C-alpha cells in the first residue's frame, strides 16, 4: 500500500514481535525523504537502540526513531508534520508504529544535540498480526461537523489523524478557497497538541501533495478558545 492509502487504514501498534528490523530496511527508512512544514527549521533524526531511551509504556521495540529540532515558532508542528509522513511510510511497508509521547532520552547513552531540543520518538517494528483498520468506519473520531465550520471532503484526512489520547485538538474554518487551522487552548499538554496539529496537516499534505500549500496569514480570523496555526490554500 502507499502512504496515502495508510491514512484510511493506519492504527497505532502496541503489540510487536520483538524481532529487530533488518539492516536493509533500516537503510531504506533512513533514505526516506520527508517534506517539512517549515523548510527553514533545522531538524535531526536518528534510529537508535531501545536501550538508549526510557519509556514507561509496556510495549517495546528493539529500535526507535528520535527527532531533534531547533526550538522556534512552529517547531512542534513541523516535527509532527515530518514524523507523521514517516509513520505512514513505515506502515505502508508493513511495519507497526506507535508515537511515544512519554519517551525520554537516556542521558548516559544519548548526548544532547547542540542548538537543538529533543522533541519526540516513534517506536517501530514488526507487528504481531495485522494491525490495520478495514475502513474509515473503524476510526473513533469526531465528525467533520465537530471539527470544521462546514463539511469539506478535503478535511477527511485530517479528521482521521491520530492525536495524543485521541484529543483531536484541531478546528478548521473556511475563507473562500483558504482553510484556516486552529488548535484548542484547553489542554494540559499543549506541546503534544502542537505536534498533533502537524500530524493532521501531514495527512492533508500526503492526500494532496501537488496542491497542498501551507502559510501563515498576516491577519487570520480569530477563533475563540483556539490558537491560530496556519492556513492551507
């Protein structure tokens, strides 16, 4: 399957075989080209052994992917945008994936990256059985009416996007042919919400890469209770 097809079938995997991903596949993953939301933000990502990170999650994989970024406006959205492309790609080649929001670096084995901050990690590996969904009906998500000011098929990929504790912090409004994206301010984990926004935008990009254009409007409409993230045209 393709990453685009994975939008409608992906599922976070929490049951892995424990078998390491082979070197040839690792090389293939490292060569995967991700498109940034903000091209000027510097990032670095690595595949590291599981013993170089700490996580309280009961599931585990022999390898994880860590990502670092410059800490600046839009950096968390950019991280989510990049890594969700990786998520969809990994699942398209038959691997299971799970975002590890609670994962931390082991300071004894993983040094800090000068000028960059650790953002988040992905656990990936061989899943136990088939973890994909059969259809969009299998997703437990808000309706389009709950996340947008009007029904718009272009937002279906964003609606199906994963988010921390399934919080779905996004809301979209329309102004002519432009879609404005907002993130709820009501959260105890605002950083994760920003990453989630990048994830939703990544789904829109992967669904229509030839026409997706993201920008920050100078005077975007205000949405009470929400923070403006950016616009898509």
